[in-house]
């Protein structure tokens, strides 16, 4: 690791705070999730559960009926329904999407996803010109049966977007500029986490954006794994493979962030976090290898969406940068997984100086599943916030040092 890694650990406490007497469910962060599909409803449940359990004040969900039923059984406090007119501080889009197409998402959710993704990509014209919903020219095989093969369905979507998709819910008067300005206003000051099946559509819209600076891109965090990053880089004009990304993750995370002008969280071991607009160095964080199991990426998406919502005001004021918030989410995700797996060695490596070459985490713990990570998020956040625990941890370090160990350099939030 490099010294830049320590910055993330020292700074993450700034993105995790106690609620105060003046807080309400609205000031604690309103996060809306447009996730899941008939094929993958569980992804929606995992993300929503993570967002709720890491302290979001208000969680809204938009998605298929199968996912809604699952969520209401497990998280009855979640409010069903989100739209362009819904007040929100952050959106989570894409977890559980096979692709961005009306065939996979249904016409209403598809229209909503397309408008939001294109607007955050700084290319509000793209949604109207690309309502085939699937990247026919892109590298994904599952795009071959998108809306280009269903012209009638595509025309129905265009009609729906132009009427029901209008932010005020009224018929669109045909003034495209007015609609685009409305979309820009709706995404201004809010944040977006793009994951899984929405990544290619977002990359295509951003790669073809007008040659002007798009402030909305600075409010976006994308969370690809190596294969998804290779696909996005291919859309941006780089012919790379998954294996190439895996062999040089720092290099390709930086290229992707520079191309898209957003924060990239390149998932893997380690996870790389980079923001081309940040003054901080590229960051990387390790995690317990028990985290390598299906669905944990959906948990990370929900967690990051909630943290973006909770910190939206601070980020808009310039008091906090998006890269720090993304690093906080990755850190908490890693710590929650280590706690769930009983992997004390990984916990120790996360909670002491990660640049200390004397720390060599050994295999430990036991298998976990994605929901275990979501369920353990409150404990991970508590470890960061709880000063009593910090005092006990400091004392244990002192005792270890007296016994001949010297892990005495604690991260900032434990000093």
C-alpha cells in the first residue's frame, strides 16, 4: 500500500456523524433506490436494507412488484414509490438490472432510469435519442435483444417519457429545452450511485456528452467490478479486457475517472477509489476475503447511496469531498464484513495504520453472506463513533505494545 491509503482511514469519520437534536428524517438523508428487476429482486432488498441500517433518515424505493413485496416484508419503514418529482438527496440506480431496457425494467422504471442517468451524465439529450435502452453498439451480449428488436415497445416508451415522465406529471408541451432544464434542476445538488446493469448506459451517455463541463458528473459515484470497468472503458474507446483491469486496477480506475469525470470505486481486492476532481491521491482499501460472495456489491451500493444522502449538504458546501464519502462507504463495508465473518485480523488491519508493513492479516473467520454484511453495518458504524470503544481499543494497543507489539499508530478517528 501507499501513504495515500492512510488518508482514507483518517478522513472517513467526517462522513459518519451522530444525529443532533435538530435533525429529522429529512436532514438525516433521503435516499431513493431505483434497483432490482423481476429477474433479480433480491438485489433491491439487499441495497435497501443496507441504506436503512446505516442511518438514512428516509428510504424510498422504486422497482418491480416482486422486489416491493420482499422489501415490505423485511423493511416496512421503507416508502414505496419514487419519481422525478420526489424530494431526494441521492439516487441509487442499477443494482439488479440485467440491462437498461423496458423489457427488463418495465416501461415506467425504464423511463425514469433513462432520464436520471442521462441527466447525471451531463447529456440530457441522450435519453431521447437512445430510447432503445440497450447499447446495441456496446460490448454486452445481453444488449442484442434490447428495444432495437422491439420498435413498437420503443415508441410506447417515447410517448410515456414525453408525458408521464415530465417532472410535474403533466403533458409535456413539446418544449425539449424546458424539460431538460427541469431535469437539470432536479439533479442539481443531489448525488447518484450507479451500479451493475446501469453502468454501461451511464458510460455511453457520459462518453457522448457535449464538450462542456458537466457539474452533475461530479455528483456521481460508479461502482464497477473489473469486468464492468473493462466494458465501460471499451465504451470510452479503450480496448481492454477484464484481465488487464485486474492486473493494473489503479491505472484503469484513474483512466475511467478521468474519462467520465466522476468518482470511480473499482471493486476488488483491493478496492480502488479515485476522483479526477479531488486533491487527494488515489486510494485503495483492503477487506476480508470472506467478502467475495454474491450480493455484497448490492449492499455496498445501498450503503454508499445513504452516505451520499447524509453528506449531500456538506459536499454541496465544499466541506467534504465525494471521494472521502465513497472511501468511508468502502471502509465501513469492509469493516462490517470482517465483523460478520469474525475475522479479527482484518478488523485489526483496518483499525490500525494500514501502511504499517508489520501488519500481515492471516486467514481467519468463517463464511458469510451478503445480508450478514448489511446486518452488521450498525456495529461497524458504532465502532467508528463510540469514543468509549476507542478508549478501550487504545488501551489494548498500549497493552500489546508493552507485551512486545508496536501497533501504536492509530487512525485519526481513534486518537
